[in-house]
C-alpha cells in the first residue's frame, strides 16, 4: 500500500450530508491534514478510511484495491488513533500493548511490546496502571497500540488535544519516524500551528465539502482562515 486514493467520496446519514465530493491522494511518506471546524466531516472521513464506514458515493482505493476487494488484508495494514484511546485503565501499559499485540496475531509479542515502550519513552513506567497516567502518557501508549502491528496507513483524530509541550514533541517525533519509514499518515486536527510543522499537504473541509487551499507561501493558519472565509455559506450554492 504505497498510495491512498479518495475519489469523489460522499457520506449521508439519513437526509444529512456529512461529506460531499471529497477527493485527494496520499503517497507513501506523506502526512495529510484534515482541517476544518467541528462538524466539518473530518471524523466521518477518517472512519471511512479506516473501513468502519462505507461511503454513500465514490470510492476509496488502497494501493490498487478497494476495501471490498482487500477485506481483512487491507484492514490489517491500518492503524487508527481516535478520540477513544481504547486502553484498559485497570491494566498496565505493558499489559495493554500485550493484549492488543495478541489480538493482532503478532509473533514475539513480548519483544515488540518492549520495543514500543522504549520508543515511547515509557519503559520505566511499563508496569504501572494506565489509570495513573497523565493524558499525554495515555496518548503515547495508545499511539503505540495503533502502531504495534506496523501499519502502512496511520489515521489520527485530534492527536494533539490536551497534550503538554513535551508530549506534543514526543508525538511529532514518532510521526516523523513513521513518515521516514514510508507510511501514509492522515490526521485531523484543530492545532494549526503544530500541523504547519508536520503536514506535507492540507485538505480544508467546510460543511463536509473540500475548499481550495491556495498554497501561496503563507502560514497554514492564514491559509485556513482564508479558506473558511471563501467557503459558501451553509445552504448556499
């Protein structure tokens, strides 16, 4: 999976249109940002990319195959970090990662979990309950949970929310490692200043519709606000 292609994707929930005519490509080694206000359709699009939702129209192609064609083989190459971190607070960091490693069917789980804890800077806290961790520490464990099976496509929904500067730096460093390894990374975020330092491309979504990004050398924050101002009003043409 060296390319992700999103082609004229739309998604309806009853009569409500959450996404409309969304198209973009992500190549290996790229970090694509989904940017937009609350309700813009970012999480819906991530869930479609994760194969948790099917598009109402359009299609998503993973390399050369759709989710219907690739099935479990494609899903095995996807790692997702959503709003819910999917960690068990009554388990330690090591126990959480071991549990998910076994769910993934990984060989040599203990070694891979130890390496993940080392990479996340949590080796010294590996056997403490996750319930005692700060938000930033839990986020780092959850990221390693999403990366443990070495996915090709990494999806992140607001990964920087609630993190202090040290945790943000650790997360950015880990994402850049995955970028250098040739992964495809798509993330939704409101943190425009952080995004400006890590994204290779941005997709602006307003009311579920893509809005043109005029990459003219301005900071991402300025381009985003210009895109929001240029978007048609809700209900307009």
